[in-house]
C-alpha cells in the first residue's frame, strides 16, 4: 500500500494525453491499488492515473458513502461509446485542484466500455453521479480538466491562483 503524491494544477503533466494499456498484469494491478489507496487517503471519489504522474489510460472511482462498505471500481482503457442528449449539472471538484468547486454541465447518461482490474471486457450504463464522475476522469486521460468546461474568466482566475501558490511553495 502506497500513497502517491498528487499532481496539482498548473503542473503541465495534467495536460498530457495518457497512453492505452497493453497488458493487465500484477505490476499494473499494483499501480491500481496504489491509486485506490491515494484516492481513499485524499479523500476523493475518483482518480485518474495521470494525477499520480502515470500517463496510462486507467482510473478508479468509489462512490460509496462514509461508513458504508467500500465499492472500488477500476476502469482500464475506458471509452465512452454513447452519451445522452439529456444533460445534468453537478458541482465538481478535483484532487488536482484542491478546494475549488464549480458547476459543470455534461450528458446525464453515458455508456462506456472498459477492462476491469482482471483485464476482462466490461461495459456500464452510467447515470447520476457515476456518469459525471466517469466523464470527469476520462477527461483526465485526454489532458482535459473540469475547469475547461467552465467560463474562460473563471478558469483563468483559478489557474492564476494555483500558479501563484505553486510559485510561493517553490521559494
Ligand atoms: Ni479530477
């Protein structure tokens, strides 16, 4: 069990496009388990590999509530195959943009295919929070952040704030 340091805005690593995973083996499963430990420690409900500096197409999600049994979901090479015209709005946050939240509108339902932790092909029809969370995390694999879905003015303000605080930490 290893908790990995999180990559924080404005680190350019977050803008990298992650590469597909060719083989699901024990080494990869160790990275997945580290990602889960890191997400639970934060705590957060979703984490993409790039947020711990691994530019590979995988992500973890757990939407269980505090005190409930954990329900870790592992998505390897996830791909959205269809999205609803219906949209929904959620207030989103991101472990790479700590303490910042904003409302984002996205398709309310998505169907995604992916490989699970064992490398087995799966598909999921997601709605509600899972649909939003999946889209947010898959965005990460393409170097896209949730602040790219808000107004330019708000986005520039957040980036400026995080750039300043990164500089003051570097001193
Ligand atoms: Ni995020």
